[in-house]
């Protein structure tokens, strides 16, 4: 009986691989209101893994521009075929992300009809995110974020940035307008920033991440992240000024 089940899983792997790849692409496309394709993939129900390569997402319309490519994505599934009834990722490891998005496209994301991808642990390596200004927010200059490594806890991907609500560790660089470059690290609830107006010595600040509610739609999540970013920038500048006055 066990041998028959294991053999059946191998057959199901081959039968469902293309369908699973297409299903995930459709879910991503619906979440981002874009066209999505995944070139290659491997489904292993016995050991519990889904490996995908060359994810491409693109959107160009009157609202804005969004282009996303992912070199590789690995989703750890429940082994021995249990993923047929529980499709959440244990660990989701993503490498080689390139995201270009206009602010208008980011703020116009809609709630998808199907459940978005969910993971209990997220690991991101080698990611570059570029946020460009638009008619909606013309005062915002181009911002580029290079992520060397990031880890996050339980995440439901309503947007490409949903993992920030569950952030646990981060090593990144931010390039701001006027040639300003900042180095960021985050660990155990503390953010440290160096470079630019903060100087070579990092300015450290304990932070409480915003909370993503189950009822939040994608636009609500993005709005929370924007508000959090503005508040964080003000607190960092205030802390730098406080440290400078103490040194005098």
C-alpha cells in the first residue's frame, strides 16, 4: 500500500507540475493585476518541495508600471503528499528579485479573489527594488533598495512588500535622490542606519513594526508601510540630532 502511494505521488508530480506552475502564476497575476509567467519548475510531493525559476510579472497601463522578475523561488511543502491538502509554504526562499514599480501602480493594487500565497518563514537574498515617481506622487524621487539578505516570519503576500510586516532580520542599502546612500541593518527589533546625514557611525533605534490585519486589502497594507516609513524617518533624524547635541 505504501509503495503504491509513493509511486502514485511520482505520477502526480509529473501531472501537476505544469498545472501548479500555472496556478501560482495566475495567483500572482491576480494579486498584482498584471501578466505573470513562470518558465520552469519542479514539484516533489514526496519530499515536500516546489522549486520555480524565472518568474516574470509585468504591468503597463494608464495607472502605472510594474515589472517583477525572480530568478528562483523554493517553497517547502508538507512531505508525503500532504501538500495536496495543505498548500502553504513552510519556508519560502526567494533569490534574485528585481522589482521596478511606479508609485501609482503600487497604490492601485486590488484585493485578489483567490487566497494569496502564504508562508510561515520567508528568506530573501539578492533583491533590488526600484520605486519611481509618478503623476500620483510627483514629489517622490526615485528610490532604489538593494537587499543583501532578509528574513521574515509568517507572511500572507497581498503585495510584494507584505513580508516587511513580519521582518526579523535585514541587511540592505537604500539609494535616495541627491546621491544619498544609506546602509540599513535590522535585528531583534532594532534598526541601525549609517551613511548620508547619519554619518559613518550607525544611528540605532528600537522600532515596532506595523501590524498587517487579516481585513487589510493591498492598498491598506501599502498605506501602513508608507506611514511607518515617514514616521521612522522623522524619528531617525530626531535621534541623530539628539546624539549630536549630546556630543557637544
